[in-house]
C-alpha cells in the first residue's frame, strides 16, 4: 500500500522558534492534509490542500502541496507552548469528494522548551 | 452538536473474547471510517463506509467486521480478540466539501 514518510520524527525547540516538517511519498496523492493530535484525543484538522502547488495559511501555520503531488510541508512560525503535540500529514488518493480513507505519516512529535 | 462520539472510552479484553466498538455522528455525514493507531505510528484505515448500506476494506481489515447500522452509526466488531489488536481505535466521518472529523478514540487492551 501507499506509505508517507514524515520527518523529522521529533523536534525539540525553544519557544519562539520556527518549525518545519515535511512528508514525502512514492505515490501521488490528490489531497494533502495536516492534523494535530494532543494526548488522549483524536486528530484535529489544521490545513487541507487540494491543488498541486497550493500554499495555504492558517494563522501561524503554512502548508504547501508539492508540485509533483508526492510531497507536502508544514511550517509553524513563532512557536508557543500550546503548539506541543504530534503533527500528522495525511494523503487521499481520490480528489475532491472521494470517500476513500486517508493514508497517514507516522507523525512529528513537537516538544517546546520554554 | 456532539460531533463524533465513541463508546466505550477504555476496554480490557481477554484473548478470544468478542466486543463491538460503537461510533455515532450527528453531522449528517455520508462517509464514516475506522482507524487504529499503534504507538509511534500514524493511523491506519481498517474499514470505511462511503454511504449508508456500503462498506469497504481499508489497509488492515483482518480480524474485524463492520456494520453501517444507519447514516449516524458505524460499529466495529472484534469476533475473537488477539493481543495484536491492542490499540487505540478512532472513528471519523466526512462529507464532500469537508474533511474527516475524528472522535476521541477507544483504548483497547487485549491480554
């Protein structure tokens, strides 16, 4: 099946620093998503990307859908303590309204030192 | 709106026991999904239901069955639990035009 390679696996940063993480695949995905998961909770959607080359922001978060449709990155600017958590990339093969499930990366564990 | 609710929150089973994990959504979504999450891993799709009356296998369906009882409810059944099924199980739902919305999870331990 498809696999998403997400890196880095974990990040230890200082409050106020910028963060960058990415996801790559050997297969094409037509939708790229970024989720955040807090301990003991389900993933929460941060950003959705639907077009190759698309760059989308949500507050301090910015994500891009790679031109080849095989990669995506997420940047967080000026990190704050509540950014701590696990960030997952996810891809969907079918475009738009496709009901197929998501393929997830293994996650990036973000730890912020005050 | 409660969103996606899952019961139970925690469960401990002995090998060979059976149980059903329940999921319900109140957002009138057509599609529903079951994933499992193991330590250090992303979520993996077990089964999904594109619409009421249909179900399809995902990446890791072996050892599980599902029932789309109606538009609101999608249950996951373990007929004979095994230790390898110890995991956190997440249910999700979506409609075209929005993305998958996840429930809080069921933490299952099989001894």
